[in-house]
C-alpha cells in the first residue's frame, strides 16, 4: 500500500511561509499590539452583557448586520453614491480585495499575474494576502525618515502596473502620515494606469487627518477602517468604503455571514456609546505626547513622531533591550528584523499613564 504524505496537498509556497506571530502576554504589561488599553466601565460591561445575552444565537446574522451598516454610515458620513461592506477585521477585507482583484494571466496583461504594491516597511498582511491568492507582491522601500519615495514609487508603478496599491495612513510601524503632495502624486498616477488604491486608516482615531474628505474625487480609491483601534480589537470588525458599484463587486467574494451576531451587537453597542471611545482616544493621544517627550530625553534613543497609538524608536541593541524589558514584565514589539530600515527599532503601544510609567522605568533599566 503506497504511503501518502498529506503535506503534499499543501502549496509549496504556503509551506514556506511563517504563521502570523502572536506573543504570549500572560502576566505582562501588554504594549505590543496597538490595542486600546481602556476597558468599559462596570456599568457599560453589565449593559453589554445584557445585550449579548439577548442575541438570537440560533439564527444566522440578518437584520443586525443591516443595523450595524446603518450605524457605521452615521459614524462615518459617506459621500453620495458610496457604500460600505463589513469584514471580520480589516485583515479579512485585505484578503477579499486580493481575491476580487486576482486577475488571471492573459494576452491583455502580457500573461503576468496580478500585482500588489505597497510601501515598506508596512503592514505585513498586504504581502501575506497577496501570496495567499497567488498574486505577485512588490514592496517599495520608504526613505530613511519613513516618508514616501515618490519618484521610486512612480517608476515601480509604471513598470509593474499593480492591480492593487495599499497606502497605510498612518503607516505601521512607523506611525507617520504621508504628506498631501506625495499622496496626490501617487494616487493620480494609480488612476491613470488603472490601479485600485486602498487607503488603510486603521489608526484614524489618533490621526490629525483622514482621506475621507477627498474620497469623492477619486473613484479608484477605497477606504479601509477597523473598530480594533477604536477600542474593539477583540470584536474583529472592519469595514471598506467605496463607490457603490465597486463595493457591490467586491462584496461578491465575501463569505456569507462573515460577521457574527455577537460581533455585530457588540459593535452596535460601542457606536451607541461613541462618546466614551472618543474620550479614550483623546486620552491615548495625550499619553502619546507625554510618552514621546519622555522618550526624547533618553540618551542613545532615536524617537519618531507618531500619528497613531504607537511610537517607533531606535536603540543601540533592539534584541537585548526587548529581552531585558520582557524580563521586567513589559511586552513590546521588536520590529528590527522586519525590514533593513527598521534596524534596531522597537515599537511601543501607547498605554495608560501607569502602564507608560512602568514601561519607561523598564526601558531605562534595559538600555
């Protein structure tokens, strides 16, 4: 009887990939994943518990999904002729975009696979989702100060003619916003060559600018957002905004019932208490400014400006500093091996005042 190796059924490129790493944070001050450090008050926890307890778990999601879409349209007023679709976190929406745009090789495109392009260092799921769908991926290095290298990007776009271009705004892990002229140049070039632009505003609650006001002028641009940074990382709820005709096509590849009734009800509850989460975001921004000032006073540490709920810094030995901080009960993110531009860089999530104070003490002892 022949021996069958079931791994032979798995794509070779998938076998060569690494799974997305999630650090064990048990018993640690958790500042590694850009989460909102604030929990709901006991009163709101009790109210939410009552709401979730009344959800009809025996039914597939139905009306609650439409209610959530309507609530989001009030939360983020859409331009006329625009619509939105929901995802199980923005990660799923990134994968659905790759699926919807995975054009097969043909004479029309010179028998080339569809291509995804994004600045690097950036969010790893742009590359991973492209690989999952068998698309080519091209990463365009940022400048040393983590700004867009516009001439290099325009040259790469003209050469590779990507189907999808991802622009994180603010970027992860550098936490900066691209300047208006750079954005305009790249988005204009994308429109002229038939590239769909995805502006990922995952960290919008903490940023001074949004592309939403300009969205109506660019039919080839879609806006990606998530409620994770809003304060619902555990709920897994993202949404994609774009022209109705475009969203209707992308929505065809969405799995049915991809957002659970519990997720939808929790998101509805949060939007009904939007003022609570806005106050939390305001506090996080204030703590970010205090943390940036404190970090700037440290010797041998380079700190980068932030428009998100994280701060990127460069130290003399990232791995040693990371290990020392972890030994002191503080978990951050060592991004030093993600890209050459991130050599000896660490990423810190902005926590509460007390968490930040403990983090600073551990950092000073660990440098």
